[in-house]
C-alpha cells in the first residue's frame, strides 16, 4: 500500500474514533482550591462541570475540596483535602454499579437505594452499601476508618477476608487484617470543616441528560453550619476517555533530514489504558521512510504503553516504555530505563505481576524489550507470618530478585538492525550495506578479471576472499561470543511504626553478581513524616561487586567501544577494577511549599587506603500552577563512582531536562535535553564532541 495513502487512512480513523463519543459516568458539582484531574496519565486542573470517565482520578491539595455527582443521579461523593479518588463504574442489568478507589484521604458519600452496587475500596478494605450516607478515611499505611450515619455498611478486610456490618451511629476501624474494631461515633471526632462541607448544599448544574441534576437533602450532623461561598468557575471542559496528542518537528538520521509527524492517541477504559506513538518520517520528496514500516518489530514499537492496573493490585501489567524501574531495595536493579535513547530508539518492555493466594505472596516479571527479550528481571515476595497474630513480625516480608542480560554485546547500537553494530558499520542507516568491500564487490571483481595473471577462477576466489574480503570485512554481532551476566538478590522488610503521623520500617538486602562477589545493605531504614520520605542505609561491598548493576545508564554501558584500539568492553569487564568498600547511603524526597518537588541521594563509600567511591543523584520538579504559561519543568543529574566531585562530565554521569510552554488552547511548545558521556580513548577525561552524546528535541505538541 502506498504509504501516503496509509498515512491518510490512519489519521481519518483516529479522527473518526474521537468523534464517535463515549458516555461519561459522573460530573463535578464543586471544585474549591487546587484540585487535579488525571486522565490518560495527563494532569490538568479540575473545573466545575467536568465530565468524568472510567479511570479518572481526582486529587485535592491542602484546603481544597471537590464534589462529584454520578450520571445516573444516584450517588453524591464529597472529597476532602489531601485526598485521591479513582472513579469507576460498570453496567449490570440496567443498573450502574460503582466501584471507586480512595487511595488516601477522606470522603463522604450519599447513596440512594435500588440504584446498583456502590463500593469504595482502599488499599486494605472494601466498603459496600445499597443506600446510606457515610464518612470514610484512609492513611498512607492503610488504616481505614468508616463512620455510618444511616443505614448499614458492609465492611471487609482485603487481606484476610474478615467482615463486619457497620450500622448507623457506629465507626469501624481496620488495618486490612484481623478483627474490625466497632465503636460508637464520637461527635467530637467530626471536625467543624468536615461537618460544614458534608452539610453544604450544592448548586445543581445542567448536563445533556434527559433530566436535570437535583441535589439531595443531606442529613445533618450535630455540628455548626456556617455558610460557604462557592466560587464561580470560568470554563468547562468536555473530554472523554480518548485523547489525541502529538507533535510536528524535524529529525536528522544519518545524513538525511526528515519532517516528523507524531500522533499519540490514548484510550482508557477502567483499569485498561492504551497509548500509541506513531511517527511518520517524511523526506524532501514527500515519501514516508520505509525502514520504519517494513518488519514486525516496527509495528510493535508503535505502542507507547498498554496497561492494566498498577503495582499493589491483585493483577497488573504494563507494555511499553519504562523511565525508571526498580526491583527490591536497589542493589540489583535501580532506576533502570529502557527509554535512554527514546524516541530515536524505541523499546517495548513488559511488566506483569500480582498477588498470589498463598501467604501474602506477590510476583512480578519484567523484560526491557518484548521482541528481543535480552534484559530480564523478576521478583517474588512472601509474608510467612501473615496469618498469625504475632505483634510486629506478622508484617515481616521476605523477597527475592533476579536480573539477567542474555548478551551484553547487544548493547552496541545497531540503528538499521542488520546485525552490524553502528561502530563497525560503514552504512549504519542502510541495512543493505555493511562496509566498502560489500558495496563495491563488483568493482573488485572487475579489477581482478582485468589482470591476465589471474585467470584461474579457483585462484581468483582464494585470493579475493582471503586478501580482500576477509581482510577488510567489518565484524558483526556473530563475531562476538555471547556474554551473559546475572545478578541475584534476597531481602527482608519489617515495618516498625505505622501510624498517620509517622511511618518507620527496617530492611536489609544481599546481592551477588554470578561468578563475582557480593554486596550488602544492613541496616536499612525508611521513614515517612511531614513532607519528607527518607532512606538511610549502611552498605558493604566486596571487591569485584558493583551496586545497582542494572541502573539508569545500563543500556549505554552494556558494551562500549574504545576507539583507540577498537576494543569492546562490557560493563561486567569493569568489575575487576572494583575494590571492597563500606559506607553510608542516604536519600530524601521533599515537597517544598507545593512548589518544588526535590529528591537528593548520596552514597559515600570508603575502600582500602581510604579511597572513596561516591555517588550523587538529584532531581527537581516544579509545580507549574504558579506560572500560567509553563506546563512542565524538571531537571535531573546523576554521577556515580567518583572520588571527588571535580568533574561534571564523566562516563558515569547523565543530565536530563524538560521544559514546556503553553501556546494557548491544547497546544504547547516542549523542549527536552539529555546529555551523557563516553570515554572513548579511556583517558579518564571527557573531551570533544565525539565523547559527548547529546539528545535534544524541540517541537509543538497538541492534545484534544
């Protein structure tokens, strides 16, 4: 099929789907303060009158509120500050069943009888009602409180299946396992601001339905009811579970410059999500670059992501790109990315996992590339004392992790996928040619035939292949023996303090690179309090060991060619230079005034003869609500295994940055920058453009 016609068909299909229309399930009646709406992994401010669809997520910030009315007029939900609610419904026998997830925070709900099932799920419990009004809150640790004001609420633990009936005037409290504590509601527990918002009557809004929304009368709670002024919103949005994004720009591949048209449609249905990344490289003659459409892997690479659920669910999975992927506590695989060279080089990875019905077990498997399956990982955890009543130790978790690279030499980039690494390929963007000898074979034959002393055909081939072809042929992957590497790890974690104000857990981990030595974390501590998340670990590394062997730069460091000798060095080869060391690792993540989200981590290891091995990680993200035109802003820097931080540019360093600027409507100008370094001559210095790998893009992105 002519590729120009194919392009037109794709665009028409996308537009037709967008116009087909999908019914919404709920609508916002009130938004006060800072409330974010997340849809298809895109975050935007929530507004009064927003139509909500399956999988939409509302997040309220400090001193912010939201109220949601379901489209069948049966249920009203009010979301309190610092809360996150994921909204979902299903159709069953003409009724709408509602099963939403309160990830953290507090909500109040009023449900009419005879209108289908209504469930609110937390990380540890499920509340089911058929007609009542109730208040529910959950902490980050999963402690759930449920207050029933009328009717009955069926309250169930997710971990052990324990159930209880919470009647009007009662409070149920649960951690997700063990007995559910039932007590009488203490009116003093219901704060004034909570009572005020529960009793506040909301203005109905008009929607395109047969009947207009009419607000139900809310039963009073014995608390004062000061009047609250509802601010008028300036605009309404009407979007469905289908979004279209994309961009237009230019890109250079080899010596050719292409116009790039990128379409990124996204669809979300409940826990399912699908995103595509379809780019068309068009040359100066108007032809689509055929190399992007001529084999099966090209079509697989058009998938940006396909997901179901998320980590912690009974079953979850994701197909696509992974910007940061960690297993265990990080000694084996930490912040690994299969998108280091994205979008020039795309990899479609797979993550599958879930809970097993035995001893609180969980399992997860991972591949960085679903077509090649070269970099693999997996993890299994178990809570052996899960069904006991032993204080503290009933939450003890043991885990095992494995990561494996089937052939490190495959880390050499092969842009045209012709089995010849770019460094040894005279035509790295042309799969038909590999070197000058191959391309000019007819030329060499003509020269030989013209020589009268070489008339014997057998002698010709002996001479031609030994003196010309073999002497000048560049090596392919077949000329390198496979070089696999495997890292194994075991770990444990024991929560020590778990309450709303403070969380503290202790953990340890041991890892070994097969055929090499080991590294240890002991003791390790993790804490959450106020605006901080913190880790503190003591680490011990034997010689011939490297922590986080599979890290953010692994795809770049799997195999490197040193140009002065054309020698290929794998990351495993570098282990011989590692000496034993011990020291501390610490990290802190903080939300500074809801403006800057900052993460800093530092490792300080001491080896023999007081030799230092230090590493630094840092990332800053800025909340763009303070700038009406700025849509995204973040920057990050990493450098590992240095003695003193005297060089900003090293082979173990990388810098990333992204900046977005709104052009109005649904269009934004986005610039991305990445810089990483390769010490090609192995002199310990990064000099010249050849040793600096820069990836920069600038383009206009749109979404509708």
